[in-house]
C-alpha cells in the first residue's frame, strides 16, 4: 500500500482500537471503501471531526505508552474528607490529631494511616479493623456528594488529550474507595485500568500497585509515567523503574523526574519526553 495510504490505515486501526470514532464507523463505512484517495479523504474527515490535525506535531504515539495516576491529590482532592473522617475517629477515641498529622497519611494504606494516627499507642488487630471501618464509613458519607466539579484544574483536558494521543491511562491508588470516587468524578470511561487498595498486598512505597496496573494495561514498566503527589508514591514509581511526575512541593516529591503543581501546569508532551 502506498505510504500515505499505509499511514491512513494505521490511523484507522488506531482510532478503532481507542474507541474514539463510533460515529465515523457507523455502518462500517471504511470497510466498504477501497484503499484509494476517497479512503484517505474519509480518514482526514474523521480526524477533523475529532479535532486532530493530519499534519499536527501532536502525533499519535507510535509505541505503547501508559500514564498512571494516583487519585487523591492528583485527579481530585478528597484530603479534606479523609482529614475530617480521621479527625472524627481520633476525637471519639481521645487521640490528638492535627492537619499536620494528616499530611503524614498521604499515599499510604488505611492500616498504615491508622498506625501513624495512633503514633505510639497500641491496639489489637480486632480493634484496628473496627476503627478502620468506622473511619471508612465517615469518609464514604462525604463521597456521596462528589461530582465532576471536584476534578482538580486541568485534569479532564489532560486525560482527554492523552487518550486522543493513544496513551493508555490507568489509576494506581491505595484507596479501597477509588472506583467509587472515579465513578462520582465521571472519568471511568477515560481509563483503561484501575488498581486500588484491593489489587495488591504490598502498598506504596512498594512498586507492586504500579506494576499491577502496567500489567493490566499490557505496557512495559519502562514505558510508563506515574503522576504522584506523595513521597511514598514517587518511591514506588522509582522502585518500579517507571518515570515520575511529582505534583506538589519539592520537599515532598523532590525525587520525581519532573515536578509541577498540577496537571494544569504540565503538558502531555513534557510527560512523554521523560521516556
């Protein structure tokens, strides 16, 4: 097939695989067309419909690449909900708990969060399970009100552009409520895989969760970029041999390959350049 037509065929295949173009493929219009100038014209029309330039520098990614996002502090900010839930539990049990204490719970599992809240206090496993369930009930009550308005600035545009570029998207969150939060934010259809607190045994800073998500996406770890706002998450990305974008202050995410203040302040191209 001539070069231009081969390019068109690749783009058609890509569009089909990404599921962008259901309106353009209704009635299998491309299947009925022969590989000629008309076919190329139809491909160009399809790209125009999706606002992709035929000659744009924002080319489709030729190799399989993945962006893996932490949830809290990267896509949305439910930190206040977590704080209020832990604070209520701590107050009920007579344990001092401040916003500064809450900052130490970023990116770690629920049990590790409880351990850090307790500091040097000791409780048995049965009591710990009961307390964690209470905290989760308080937190989930807040989640009932979460909507797409709770997405952090720039998130939706970044995800949509990444999808348009053919990048696989996943979430790797220590939260067992991750899918519930993503459903409320209405971004689940943009994601190819979600790893949460149920997915692996070893949580961040172990690399297991990010490696699990990469496996679900069928993307090598060397072709993955992790977006994280927690020190434990950056450490997990490094342990997984993935590149990382740290969101937040240098003191917290200084080990990341690229540091920014949110998805509104970084481009897809800058993230891809890390690979």
